[in-house]
C-alpha cells in the first residue's frame, strides 16, 4: 500500500511538475479591461509615469514599512472625466514572495482590487473575489489607515496585510498624481 | 504754381532714384535665399541630431532605471529568505512563578526556481539545550516544496501536519493567550511534525485538500505516560518507521472571514510494532471573523485500538475549546477561551481537565505583541494564576 502510494506520488510528479511557476490569476490588460467595463459612461485613459521622489518614498515607507523598490510607477488615468479614475499595478511581499495586485482608484476610494499573480505558499484566499470585494469603496482616514474593517483570514495574516497596504498605497499615489506635477506623459 | 510742381517732381524723382539704388538685385536676392536655405538645412541637421540624442538619452535613462530597479527588487526579494518568531513567558500559577524564553525560532527558505522552494524552521525551546538542560533544539520543518500545477503542490521532508488551528500557524501575534491552548497541545498534539510527503490541491476558490504519508507516533507502553499521544511524538530523530501514518484534511475558506476544516489521520500502529495498536484521529474546527468579533472552536478525538490502551482508559482521548474574541481597534484585543480535554476518556472515571483563560493582547506593531491573561483550571486539576508574555515575528 505504502509503496503504491509513494509510486503514485512520484509518477504524478514526473508527469505534471516541470514548468509550473507563480499562479497567474489575471493579466494587467485583463484587469484594465475589467476596470473599463465597470465604468459608465466609458472613460478614456492615458498612460503616465509617477517618479517616486524622496518625499513620496517617505510617505510610501510609512505605509509599507519599507521603501517601494522602484524609481517610478507607470499608471493609467482617465482623461477629461471628473473625478478621474487611476489604475495601478503594484507588488508587495506577503511572507516571503511578492504578490502582484491591480488596483483602480476613483474619488480617493478603491474602485476595484485584484490579485494578478500570487507566489506565496500560503494565503491564496486573498485572491478569492468574495474577499477582494470587501475592499470596494474603501478609503483612508486622516492617519491614512483604511476606514472600514476587513475580515481577515486565519493562516494568511501576512497576505491580508500586504493587500491592505497596497490599497492604502494606491490611494496615496492617486492623491499624489492629482495634487502634484511630478508626472510625465509617456511617449 | 508751375514752379511748385516742378520742384515737387524733382524731389520725388531724387527720392525714387535713391530707393531704387537701396533694393537688392535679383542676383543678390538669390544669394540671400541660398544662404538662408543652407542655414535652415544646418538647423534641421542639428535638430535631427538633438532628437537622436534625446531618444538615445531616453533609452540610456530607461536602461539605467531598469538596472537600478532590478537591483532594488533583487535586494528586496532575494531568493534566500530569513524569518523567525519568539516568545518570552512569565507564568504565575498557584504561587509558582517562572520566567521562560519559551521559543526562539528561525526560518530559512530558498527559492530554487519559481516552482521549487525549500523551507525550514529551527527552534530553540526554553533558551538552553544540552545534557541535563530543560530546553531542546528542534528541527520542526525542513522540506522541499514543488508546484505541480497552478492548483497543486507537493512537499517532501519534515513538515507540520495539516491538523487543527495552531499546528501550522502559531506565530505569537496570530493567536490570543500567552500559552497555546491545552487542547491542541495535549490531544492533537501540537506542535506536531513528521517526515514524509504531503500533496495539497485546490479544487475551487476556497476549497482545498491535503493528503500526507508520513512517519507515525511511538507512544510509551508502560508507566504513567503510556499511550499519552503527546509523549508519542518521535520528532523525526532516528525515528522508527515500522508503521507509517496517513493524514488528510479538507479546508473551506470561500467566505471572507470564515474557515471550516476537518482532518482525519490513521496510524497503522502507534507502538511501532510493539503491540499492534492502530489508531485514528478526527479533528474539526471553525473560525469566523466578522467585523471586530471573532470566534474559534475546535474538537479533536483519538480512538486507539488494542486491549492495553483500553484497560487504562486511554483508548479514547478527546477535547474541545471555544474562544470568542473582540478587537477593540488595530492595537488591542480581548479574548476568553474555555478548554476541556481528557486523555483518559475511555473509562468511566471522571478525568476531565478544564481551563479558562481571559485576557488581552496589545499589538504596538502588527508583528509585535504583548499579552496578559488570567488562568483558572478545574476538573482533576486545580490551579489559578496569570500569565504575561511578549512575542514577535518577522
């Protein structure tokens, strides 16, 4: 019995294992399409770059507890509509490996958030739509903490924490691009 | 009048002749145009060169930024990771006071590739180990994990069994109370690790299953600790592999804040060939977090076959706990936990143990916690007191 089970394990391993990588739930383009579909009336977007200058990194560090490991962040922002919608693709480590999120912000509140790629061993539950739905229309208070409660997941504390930080970060970046001139249009 | 006309005509004639003398000739105009054309061409060339340089500079900047960002990411997300947790406890139970750095744990992990990784947990219990010392150095996890498909993975090595609430997740900031709950400690028995292989798969969003083949228990067969499950852990230290064990777990987490899980384990012989005593463990738990409220409940039961366990009432060992809690804000949380367990539930003698803890957790940071709780025990034990603790994870 034991030998049979071990053999089955290794047979399965040999046949199916070789080229699996991080689990990809959605591409950036698919996320962007779903944001566009959710907007009524339709909004026209342009791609821009936000350079993470020292003062922005300082605010980012307060949210993430570390600097964001990029010099600039590309984002999409709706053109002409008021208030504008911005779309961000941001990474944050849960316990050991980075999780890639797509976030859209409108009126300084989360319009949509989705795990695009998940690389951690535990905590995949944050990618379940019902969990992500809790973030819809969530904003931040004066201390830049989320202004609504998120029901956690036992055993996925750090992944949940990463998602909450990314929601706060996207709101900060959205506010920054609306209030500053540190952006430049991409060619 | 005629004189005036003559004079005016003479003046205008002189003026117009002077003007004619100042205008360039066609040849001069042609030369001027040629010169201007040359200047325009020169400027156009300079503009083209400048544009080329701008594009070149953009490319250089883009390349530099990419290299810098890659280095930043590389430094941040190194393939080898280190983590850990620890907890210091002060226990004052029935005037018996003790202070103990209960656990000092280091994690080491390494990503061989996107789909193959190594993970380990090395623990020093009770601050010091060695001959005659109370503490131990333990290798609680050391396994290679491999993603088989997007939804399934296999781990092989030494790993924590997929049973109960705290067996796999027990970093101090993740649970209430200074000490871990006595039901999972004495019945399951957490923390419990074995050597073998574990296959994990996700059937759909929020529904997952584990199947594991691993080394088994080896319980004492005589003395006061005979057939006590916790004393049967071999800790993968030159462990007998005469009789293996099989564990399976089904876990449901599709509803935000809710976790439902049940595990079943079959031990082919908990005495590793000495008495031929197979055994089975069943556990089920529920966790529900809604708003600031949370509740945890767990039930666990062992059934051991064989006359030897039956005679002393240890053929059945079981327990449960219920833990409601309330998080006042991000920093403070209150809890109460009622535990009942019995390692001699197979006979008619009343041998239940009961423990109630009420306390507070304070998180100055999400990864740092200070704890205090009041403890009251009853049943065949009777101790009261309080516990203080500090813990961390990184």
